[in-house]
């Protein structure tokens, strides 16, 4: 059971990192600071986003 929890943790981590990267690149393309995209990704994937 613990291996499943570790696997799920890493899947969530990868999803967070990829989403932040995607939003950062999108905002950079739109001539906005990429950190705004990172923050927006964090808000969208916040505590209830990956439940």
C-alpha cells in the first residue's frame, strides 16, 4: 500500500511541474512574466486540484 502512495505522489509532482512549465511558457509567449503562469498553475492545481 505504501508503494502506491509513493507512486501517486510522484505522479502528482510530475503533473504539477509539467503544468507549471506549460503555463510559464504560455505566459512568456504572451509577453508576460513566466512566473505569472507558474502561479496560475499552482492556483489551478491547488489542494483540491489533484484530489
